[in-house]
C-alpha cells in the first residue's frame, strides 16, 4: 500500500554499507512524499573535489582547456560522465574506491562543469571523442581503460571504434545503446505517483525558481526515483542540484543532434579489447530489454547485473561494483604483463 507523506524536511544520512542500506527507503517501496513547502535555500554543501584534496588541473587539449582530477596509481582509467550535460562530480566520492587499484582520471567534457565552454567545431559526440584522445596524448598516456556511464557509455563506444589502439579495456555502466533500435518504453515514471508527478509539474511552472532550486525541489518530491534505487540524503540531492547538472546552454542540443547519425551496430562483433558491462536491475532509465540489446552488440563482453541497483550501481552497491571492477583491472594488468 502506498503511503502519502506531507511533511517538513527529513534528514537522511549518506549511507553506503549493506547494513545501513537495508534500512533505507528504496524506489520499490513506492512511498509517496509530497512537500507543501518550496525550498529556496539549497543546502550549501562543499564540492567533493575540495574535501578529497587530490590533484586537479586544467589541461590544454588544443582549442579548449578541460578540468581534470587524478587520484591513485596504477593502470589509468578515465571516467566519462553522462547527460549529456552532467559533470564528473557524481563519480565522487565513490570512485575513490578504485584509486586503491588504478589511477582514476576524472574530467569534465568540453561545455560541461568546470571545463571550458568552448564551442570548437560544434558540440558533437564526434568532437567529444576527439577531445578524449587529445586528453590522453596531453597526459602522455600510452593506453588507458575507458569507462563510460549512461550517455558517457555511448561516447565511450564511439571512442573505442575511432581509437581502439588507445584502449586497454572498455567499461560500460548503465550505458546507452549505440545503434538505431526500437527499445521498450522507459520505466522512469513507473514508481512515481500521479501526486508526485503533479507536484513536479507545478515546480516546473514556477518562474521564480533557479535551475538549482528547481532540480532540488523536483528531487525532493519524487524525481529521485528515476535514477536512484535508494532514496538519497538531503546533502546528496543538493550536490546533484549544485554541481552535477551544469553545462553550456548550447551543449545538449548540439550533442543530441549529432547522435541522430550515430549507429555502431555490428562494430564490436570482432572487437578484441576486453569489455565489461554493468547494469542495475532497477535502472529505470530504460526498460528490461535494454541490457540484452546492449550486450548483443558486444558479444565478447562480460555483463554484470547488480540486483539492488538503479542507474548508479557504483553508489547503490559499491562493494559488488568495485569488486568486479578491480578484478577486471587486475586481469588487464596480468595480461599486459604477459605480453
């Protein structure tokens, strides 16, 4: 039975252990939470970049500078954020787990986050792939593991076809498919009640709200269910609103337009680069057919389905996610050592 709550703000701690998560609300609980109040003060949470304190710099790739952070040592793995229009920030603090067995390279794509809003030849996925290669060369890395999340998975797949010699391994996390296929409708609103959808629509129509305020209030009133399996804390929602959906106003339209002609169907039939695919069972961004469609286009890949996870398996089930990722990275190191 659904429960409708109209209440002042409740504080939910940021929890990652399995024991703590067992007590958290999940999207499957279908609790309906409606706030009568509009929250104009988005909590002033500091960037994880400032709290974690590892190396950051701006890297000149020729016609733009990209914001880059580097953590750890070992085989380099570059993280491609999603959106299009997200930032590197939502990989924090989760991917510090990976710094125990790899050198983790975070960056904001051109036109996003803290990187230059420099149009270049035009915001396109082709330009974004070329930017990745220019970043690799500028960092003086022979090869790296490329991990793409959501839209970033689409970008990673294109990069892999353009520059396969630059890749030691490919990791796709909750990735979009890279071909023209008709998928079943998204499940994004399957667990969001009519009451919550109506409240979110009201929030969308309030002209006095800033981007941050609109995102924050929508998430409080159920929008978190589209991507998260566990209900995020107040601080986590504030991080998303402040730092994780920031981009040039021209960016999304340019990227989305460039995707119309992208079709990589069959391009991975004989792809020899080791590939690992992560899927959350409750990733509502797509329907249940998407993982198989993606995997079929990567017939030589290993696919891991994480049961209690949504669109962000690295935060929903970090132990399982980073255990699998570590095994994959270490296998690459062993194979590289035997060459």
